[in-house]
């Protein structure tokens, strides 16, 4: 089968995006998707996004991790899906799309920046040395010092596979405070089973966790500096929890191509 695709990256989080509105590629199997994400034998990516037709939205986003298995929401992937939809004239500058956790609104705010509205978060859970937050994907957030010297693959895997998070595991994010509105972030991503250069749902989870811990001194617009680039998280907080959560950052077209599998 010949697969036509675009490659996108959002702050270094990279994705293969495939237009599957005609269901041409619906027969692709887990091992085939995994092979496409292989950086040595395939295209190489953190995940694959299928753009599907939706009756109640501009499109539906189906996301698969690089292991070829379907996954939960990907924030950077969602922003890249919107940029893809704009490039292929599925949408104009604004969109509503369906993901695994429901409907999302998004808009293109500049040449490469996309703003994505996330679902509300009602509860953050204190857990040992960290905070558990579900922002469409589950995240364990830990505040650290000297983030640059951490062995993210080793320490992240230990938490991801620890007994409390079995059987599905958890994404792991480490943050270091730079100022009340500025944090460094590094991510161990389940399904990739390694450090990724950025994580959108992780950046949102990290920003909310830092506010929850009082580390932002009440500020609700937070810059997260990932290895692959900067993400901005903006939100409102009330007794009902975290609302009007927005994730903004780059969603960059890299190249398009064809591959036979």
C-alpha cells in the first residue's frame, strides 16, 4: 500500500499526519503504524494522526503512539492536526474537532502558532512526591532542581511502570522553576517509552500543577520551556476547578511524501 502523508512538529514533538477522510488507510495494522514511526526503517515520529470525517465537527483526530497503539489526547498533535487541516483547506483559521476526550476548539494565531482549547480539569491529586493531573492524558508532575542533569528515560520509566500506575502507566513530567510564570519541563512519554522534546498535555498538566502548589503565586499564564521549544498555557481558576484552558505553541509543517508499506 502507498501511504501519502505530511510530517509536522510542535516544539519538537513530531507526527505523521494522514488524511483518512475516505477511510483508505483504515486497514493499517498496529505493526504497520509502528514501522512508519521507526526512525531507522520508516519515516520516524512520536506518533501518527489520522484525520477522519466527523458529523458534528470539522474533522476527527485519531491519535496513535509510536508503538502503533491508539492513545489518549495529544495536545501538540492536536495543534499540528489543525495546521494540517488548514493547509489542506479542510478548515480556515478556526476549527472545532473531535478527539478521544471530546470536542475541542482551536485557531491559528500566526504563521505557525496554533491555540488549542483544552477540556476543564476539576481535580488534581497529590501523590507521593508529585501531582497527578488528567488533561486528556494522565500525567505525573514532579518539581525538581537541576532538571538538565536528570536521566529522564531512567527516572521517568521507573515512575511510568510503578505499581500505583499499572496496568496502563502514566506520562511523567519534571519541572524546574525559573520564575513565577516560567518553568523548564522535560517529559517521559508512555507509548514512546523515552524522552520526547515536548508534550502538550504535559505542559498543561505542569502549569496547572505549579499553580496548584502555589509556585506561580496566583499567575495563570505560564511559559513552559521544553527542549524543542516554548509552549504557553493560559487558564482560569475558581472553586469549580481549572477552566478556559488554552495551549499555544508552534505547529510546523516539515515535509510531505509517500511511502510504500
